[in-house]
C-alpha cells in the first residue's frame, strides 16, 4: 500500500514537472515577443505563464512536504494567474489598462482570500475547490472576451483562443469531482498541457494576424501620404513654373526688347540666354505641353529635347493615342520617362535609348531600355529609382528595374488604368 502511494506521488510529481517545463518555455516565448515588440499584453502573458509555472512548482512542494505554507503560496499564485490571464486578454482585445491602485486592491483580495482558505478554513479540499472555481470563472471570462473579439475581428487565432479558454474553464470544474477518485492530478496535468498548447498557438496566430493587419493599415496610410506628397509636389512645381514663365520670363523679355531698341546687342544676347534658361527650368518643373496637349506630345517633346542635348539616339514606340489615363497617371508616366532619361544621361554611357509605351487589358506599360553599362554597381538604389517606385506604388502598379540579357539597363513600369488602380 505504501509502495503504491509512493509510485502515485512520483507519477504526479513527474507529470507536474513536465507541465511546469512546458509552461515555463511558453513564458520564455512571450518574453521574447515582448523584447522584440514591446507590446504590453505580451509582457502580461509572459508573467501569467511564468506565474502558472510557479503555481505548479508550489503544489509539487506541498505534495512532497505537506507544509501549509506551500499551499498558501499556491493559492495566492493561482489567483494572480487568473487575474493576469484575464488582464492580458483585455489588454489585447480592448486596450484596457488597470491602474496600480486596482492591481494592488486585486492582489490584496487574492492574498486575503488565500489566507482565509488555508489558515482559516484549514481544509485542502475546500481550498482546492475554491481555486478550481476561481480559475474556471476567470478562464471562462477570458474565453468570453475572445468570443467578443472574434465577433469584431474574425480570425482563426481568435476562434482557437475562444474555444480553448472556454473548454479550459469547464475543465477546471473537473477538479472537485476527480480529485477524490485519485485521478485529479494526472488527468488534470495532461488536460492542462493540451489546453496550454492550444491557447498558446491561438495567441501566437492572433498576435501575428494583429501585426499583419497593423502593417497593412500603416502601409495603406503610407501610400496615401505618398500620393498626397506627390500631388503637393506637382502643385508646387506647377506654381513655381508659372511664376518663372509669367513673371521672370516677362521681365526678361521686356529687358531684352529695351536692349534691342537701344542697340546693345551683347547685353541683349546675355538676357536672351538667361531667358532661355528660365524657360527650360520652367519646362522641367512643369511642362506646359503636358497640360495643354496631353501625355504623348509631352513625351515626344521631352525625348526630342533629350536627344538634342545629349546626342543620344532615342526612339519612341507609342500608339497614336492613350485613352483612360487619369491626370495623376499621366504625370507619373511623364516623370518616370524624365527620370529614366536623366539616369541614362548621367550614368549609363549609352548610345541608344528605346522608350516604349503601350496600353492593353486595363494596363499601361512603360519600358525604358538603353545599351549602356547595365545595372548600377551599388546595392543601394538611387534616389531617382526610389522616386519611380513611390510613384508607381502610389498608383497600385509595379516597377521592375535591372540589366538586359545583352547588356544595358531596363525599366518596366506597369500601371493599372482607371478604376483598376
């Protein structure tokens, strides 16, 4: 009989030790998540699982020594585990924050009730039953919190947590029934390990899904900000170009006329040169042909001017007209061609450039290809290429850059037209 009791105690302690190790590893996982992301609910979950592991160690110490101090500490930590699990769920789902006064009051209530159960009532069965009821109530409440969260933001992780905590809360009620039959510890340990693993997986999936949604929201905000910045940039360019053309251009024209009438040809030529530079700068900032005649004439004018200035043979392949291209898309396409040709002139060392523009299947494609030195040797993309990526991404398109099979450099932008953007 004594040998049977020893074997049973050994099995119970081994099972509790296994559960303690599993729970402690889970606490380390959430501590690592907190170190990485600094999310408050990760820290609370880490403290909850660490406290749960301490709770198991304390009940093991009581089984070995039968010292009521271990039982008292076990009761206290059990209450703290219940509070921490609920607090973590509320932090995650509703961004709830308990004040220090609230935490102190709840902790004091847990300590007082534990002291009453252990040293006042002085009954292990009653104390264990109260702990089971407390854990069950709080675990079921935690399950309800995740059911509510699942109703607002459906996900597999939320479903797994809601089901796991609900079943775990019901399982805690088994203790008062199974403990007198001698199966409470072994059955409870393995059931608890199963529920710990299920809720841990659910929490990890939920956190990853929450982070993914947060990242998508921030990316959408960044894309919106990029569109606003690009629009503001084009508006400012248009304003400056208009000021240069209307104010500075008219003043220089009037000065040139006065110098011509006065016969001061040398000074007139200098003013004419300054006037041409002002007009070129105005055209670079915001070409009037883009607003007056449209995208294709503006690109043809840009390419002709580029070929004259750089002596690089440049060819344009484009349809007679492009329909369905919004004004913001026209600006983006024009700026990509402008930046692409600028990069060719500065870095490529090319003798020929081909610009191809086509529209099909609600998609406009722009390709710029040269026969120069190929892809840049640096790993970090240039500011111009980054600007192209931002413009295309803001319109819901894609941009590919890289070397050609036979040498040179290639830029391919694909932008959805109309409502497809």
